[in-house]
């Protein structure tokens, strides 16, 4: 593994860092909380102008031809800024699904639109009281001539109202992995949206499908096998986001500990607090290397069956634990909405539970470690 970053990678990271600092300030993050659309207009325009909506795409589809390690560096900086918006759901998850399962016609039509910022696609995956695995997909798509008719409920659909299309996972048979992916127009007859509230104050929806007719041509190929590969990429970039968020939370806290005084000295000079912050930095640095290893392995064409879930599990745990320590160092101030550290704490916990939670990730790692047929422990629990 070679983690001596190239000059181009360092320039890319610095450029994204400067853009986030200039256009995704804490004020922007606060304004996006509970917003029904959830897209900071100026920040999204800057991402579009820099070509960041096409980071997962080759140039032939309007992308900028980056590998996953490049993308991980970008996502660390997005994590530092707690960047709101549908970039992950549309420019990462939906792009990966369409790239892997779409026909040539679907790719030529949809991918350049996503890269150009003309189309947002929001995945609709999880269902009430069901798990993260294929058994958790119970929404049905029933063949009806040249269409499929979809009925059921999805929840935790991020940025659904900002999207023009939904990427819907639906069951088409009784076999465990008889799950297909369908592209459904948000304004199709029978689709209704209800905004949900979360601890992160982010933008997500419950989506109800009532006899929604979807052309068979809107089905992607590969089904659950494609979705599993898509989730691996998502895990790595979610992990990178968590590393950036944890580092920024710690940086804020270190600065606070230098300015806040008790007994005529900065609180950071007290050994107990200093050691907490030192331990947190060790954990963050380890998490960062794990992300880089996973992203590098993927970019080199190696299996990330173990590394991808390991990265998200460890990095999201570090993000949550670091922000909890930071809250405590801030004392009572940390739990007030006026202080910024709570923004990181709330998002850290939300990220730990979404896009595969700890139990599901441990299940995936165990499957690879034990070298056995996939176990479905996670599907026996509710989400």
C-alpha cells in the first residue's frame, strides 16, 4: 500500500478544503437543518462548478475520472464541514448503482445529467421494522404487462423532495435475494412524501408507494448483488466523512480548551482533559489510515468485503466517541444549541445508525472472517 499522496491529490484536497471553508460554513449547516429540500444553494453551485458532482464518473459521462482514494480525500473535507446536501445519495450511491446495473441507454441518459447537476436521484432502501439485508426489502414490485406495479413504504429516504427520481429496492420474488432496483419518478401517480425528523435535523422522508406503475425499462440489472457492491463504496466514503467530522470536532475542542480558563489556567492544561484529547487524536489517526487502506485497495481492484464494513464501523464509532468526549470537555455549554460541538455530536450518532448500523457491519465482517455463507443475524433485528 502506497499512501504517499501525489501532488495532484494534495492539490485536490486543499482545493476542496478551501471551497468547504468558504461556502459550507457552520451558518450554512445550521440553515439546512430540517429544511424540506436540504440543498444549500450556493454550496451546491460551487460543487457543480468544480465538477464534484461527477467524482465517481469517468470523463465520457461528464465526470472527472477520480479513483476512490481521491474521493475519500474529498469526503474527509466534506466531513470537516458537515456538508449537507444530496451529494452522497445521488453522486455516489445512485451513480454507482446506475453505473453497475444500468443499460447503455440508461447510463448515457442519466449519468451526465447527475454529473451536470441537472438530475438528483435518491435511493429508497429501508423499510419500517425491517433490517438492512435482502430480507428487509419487502416492498413488492409485481409484473403487469410492460410495467411493474409497486406498493409499500420506504423510510429514511434522504433528500427525496430534492430528487427527480427515486432508486427503489423492491422484491420481485420469494427467494432471499430476489430484489431489484427500479428508477421511479418522484412525481409519479401514487408516490407520496412525508418529511421525517431525526436527531441530526437532516432532510429525510417516509415515501409511500400506492400502486405505482413503473415501466419495465426502468429496472436496473444485477439486483441485490449490485446493491451489495454499491454499499461497499458507500461504507468507505461514509467512513471518510466520519474521519473528517471527528477531526474537526476535536480541533474545535482543542481550541476551546486553550481559551476556556478555570483556576486561572486554560482547562487544556489539566492532565485528565489533555489525555482525553490525546487519546482521541490517536483514534482518529488510526481511523484515517483504515479509510485510506480501504479506498486504496478498492482503487487497485482488490476485495473490500472486509475492509469496507470495517472502515465504516470503526470510523463511525470513533466519530461518535470523539464527539461525546468533546461534549464533556465543553461542559454544560456543549449541550446547548448555541455551541457548535452539538452539531457534530448529533450527526455522529445519526451516521452510526444509517447506511448499515454497527450490528449489520459486524455481521458483514464476521461473514468474511469466518469464511462461511452469509449469515443474516442483522435481519432479525429492527432498524
